[in-house]
């Protein structure tokens, strides 16, 4: 064969055009082409093959093809050729596959080998077309390496991203719990502020209540105290035995003045306790008619000349479950007002009724009545109607009455016309809860 570099095939008159063409193809092929006989001895080797393996053609031709193979193929080749001859069972022949080649300098390189079998007369030859895969493999490896690098980077980035996400989640959680804590703190602060405000308001209310009481008491205490003083002075003058009626009259005056003072003090104490939230309901079972009788007996001592106290109630005992002390305060206040705001000789009526699960208490008088314009303020503490200025009073009673009624889940209402009289109606459940 000619040199590979010289790509020109000399025309030999002995060789046919076809052979020359074949030669030209083989000599100039980019892939290596090697032929061997059935014993594995190299018959021909084209320049591309020689260059691939780093041998000269002469060094290979006539040698066993094994020399171009690295172990383990090298050791197996003879046996393989032998087996193929015996059995016709091919592993490469007619198939082609990727194998390794060994260069003269010992370097092993990847190659694709396609082997075909042919006969020239009786002689069998095998042609191997060898394509150097070094660059392809290197490129593949590079791709693989780059791919791995990329995967590594992706993995690293993913890990970093996961760390950042985790950190974010953690920060978010921390923020959430901080927000939660702040909200709770704000809530607690608001609550504390609210409580403080309420207790300040309560304090202010109580202070106002006390100062109003002081000014009211200094006014209201004056009359009973001067009555007591003058009666005491007069009693000391009535020293004769037959002056007992005069003495008794003044003793009665003193008694009623003291009662008046006690009433004012009691009202104030009740109101203070109510304001401080210290008043509780302690219901008990009792019969309304009996209870009413007792209060009426007590209130009789307040009746003015000619005043009559009439009482109506159902014959059937009205058993109730209510706070007796509060109810006594209610009834006593309403009856004493009816007496106080009525002139002599008038009738005061106290009626009991029962209606389903409720009891009704009605106190009616024929007294001075309440001016229309004053009625909306009737239950406001310290409020006194214009027509009551000259009658002793504190303006606390009805406020206390209303609070007690409401504590027992009841209602209070009234009707009044100026100069004609008033009716106060208290409705209570017969059994408070
Ligand atoms: P007080 O009688 O000590 O002034 P109350 O709170 O009991 O206080 O009553 C408030 C005001 O309502 C009274 O000052 C009076 O003007 C009016 N009032 C209450 N009851 C009657 C009544 N039966 N008749 C007329 N006015 C009344």
C-alpha cells in the first residue's frame, strides 16, 4: 500500500480500475481498516489504522491482531476466533461493538469495531473497520463531568435554597410568634388600661358620690339635728309631773329625727356598697303576704295625721324565692315616699298580685305627683323633683330601689300626674335564678 499522506494512487497498468478505486478508498479512509485471516494474522492495514495505533503498517502486517488489543481481549482473542470457526457463534462479526485498542506506546483507547467476514476463493478473511472513539468518549466524559458538575451545583444551590427557605420559614415563625406575643401584650395592656380607666372612673364616681353626700348631708342633717336639739331643750323645761304628754311629744320628735338621720345614713351606705359591687343577692323562700304585713307595720309609724294605709293581696299564699333584705328596702322606700309626698288624710294603697311566674307590687298614693319634665331623671341618684324641694329627702332612695329590683331580675315602672298622685309598680320573678 502507498503512504497515507500521499493520497494519490499510482495507476498500475496491471490493476483494474475497480481495484484501483478500492485501493483509493481504503488508503484514504478516515476510519482504520484492518484485515486478518482466520488465525488472527493481520493481512492488510490502512494508513488510518496505522496512525490510530501508532505503528507502521509493516510492524503489524504478518503479526497477530492481538497485539492491538489490551488485556483481557488480548488473551481471549485466539479462543474467540477458534470458537467462531467451530460454532459460527459471533460476538462481533457482523455486529460491531465498542471495544478498546492498545497503541504501540501502551495507551489504551476506545474504539468502535465493525467486523465483516468474507471469502476470497477458499480463503476466509475478516475486515475490521475501526473508528477511534477517543474524542467522542472524551466529549461524552466531559459532558458527563459537566453534567455531574451541574448536578452538583444544582444540588448545592438546592441545598442553599432549602437553607434559605428554612431560615425564612424560621424567621417567619419567629415573626409570627413575636406578633402573637405583641398582640397578647397589647391586649393585656389594653385590658389593663381599661381596668385602670374603669377603676379610675369608679374612684371618681365614689369620690363624687361622697362629696355630694357631704353637701347633701350637711343640708339634710341640719333639720333633724336642730329638731333634736330644740326638743331636748324643751324636755328639760317640762319638769312637772303633769307635763308628761309634752315630754312624750318631744321624745317622739327626737325619735323620728333620729330615724330620719338613720335613713339617710342607711341609704348612703347601701349606695356605697352598690357602687363598690359589694352587694350580693341572697334569695330565700318566704310568703309575700306575711313579709308585706311586717313592712307595713313598720311603716305605719311614719303615717301623717289622717293618712290611711290600705293593703290588698290574694288570699292564696304567694310563696317566693327572693332576697328579703333587698325587697324590704324596695317596699319600705316606696311606701315611705308615698307617705312623705302625700298630705294628711290621704290614702296610701299597697297591693300584691301574682301573675304567672311573676309577683307584682303596686304602691299608690294621692300625693303631690311628679312634674312631667322631672320624670326622666327620677331614678338618677341625688335627683329630686322641683315640687319636692321643701320636703326632706336625699334623692337616693329610688336609685337604690331600681338597682335592687334589677339585681332580682325585675322591673320598676310608674305613672304620676302632678297634684293627683303616683303609682309605682314593681314586677319581680317569683323565683329568681
Ligand atoms: P328622696 O325621696 O329622698 O328625695 P327618692 O330617690 O326616693 O329620694 O326620690 C327621688 C325624687 O322622686 C323625690 O325627691 C321626689 O321628687 C320624687 N318622688 C319619689 N316618690 C314620689 C312620690 N310617691 N310622689 C311624688 N314624688 C315622688
